[in-house]
């Protein structure tokens, strides 16, 4: 299906892939900074941003095709891919499915497949979708590291903002997340790859990122002291790692 997307900047292409239950606006707070050096193509998955929910279950290959199609529509032939959380699987599959178009990868707070810990987390996440107050508490607990959570000035406001920001397609995203397994793709990646691990992450713990880095030939691993929502907790460190690598 056609995805809503935004294009900013000029120069080499950079395609963004956001996380499950997220959006471009929620996951990437530095579009203007990225666009100062690159043509940034930023699509929202079905049920996020301005993209309507899909009429059928999401599948990774089809989502990858739809994300790459936004680069086509923007006139961007080749591109790096910056994937966050579930978006790292989109980025990895794009690199193996479109090897003549993907020039490099940045994989942040990601995973190759859900393990038992993440399956149980998804179970609880899905069960809370009809209780937005409880869901907001679950997300704050799992998306922020302890220091960042304790530093919040107004927890009630953070809870309200979190509850209001849950996209309509989150259930579809979680169903897709359950099925993801890119382990066979990882040894086939031949482009420069940076893996960014979030060391305080309790949603997608950092061992997932370390697994990605070990399995991708020549991948570089950097670790950032942050919970899962690195764009809110440590955006400057994340941006510096991304820009330094892409340059």
C-alpha cells in the first residue's frame, strides 16, 4: 500500500524506518539536522502518522517494498537506511532485497528476532491496548531508562502524552513484530553497517543489538547509555553517532 512520507533536504539519500507503535515524528527528533546533509525520505507505516491502517496483516517483505517505494516516489535511487527498533529489520531486509540500492545501514535499538523475553513483553503490550492509562505506564517503564524516568518533572503529563500518542496501527505492528526473523539475512549484508545499542533498554535489551553486530560482516558497534526511546533520552549522542558514521 502507499505510505505517507515526508522528504527533506538534498544530497545523498537517507531512508528512515521507524519502530513498532511509533512513527517518524515520535522516533526521529532530528530530521532537520539529517536533512542538512542528505535527502531524507521519512515514511510512516500503516496505522502511523498520516498512513491509514492496512486492510490485511502486515508482512515484512511487503512493508520493505512499500518503504522503498517512497524513495522511488521521492526520486531517490540509492540510499542509506536508518532503522530504529523494529525498523532495523526493515533496514536489514531492504539491504538484502535491494542490494544495488542500499549503500549503508544504521541499526539502532534493534533485533534480528523476538526472543522469549520480547514475546512476553509483546503479550503484555497487546493486552494493555484497550487500557490506555495502563499502557502508558507500561510504555514509560519500558521506553525510558531509570535515570531519565526519575528525571521527569511531570510524570502525569508524560503519561497523558504517551497515551495520546499511541497510533491506531500499533496492534498490527506488534503482530508483525512477532513474526520477524532476519537472522539469515545478516551474513549476506555487504554494505557498511553501524549498530547502536541502547544499554539501559528493557524493551529490546542490548543483547539484541550485539547479536546484530556479531552476525553482520564488518559491522561496527557503539553503545549509548539510554533506554529504548533514545530519540527522547539521548538524541544528541544518537545523532552524533549516525552523522559521524554516514560522513
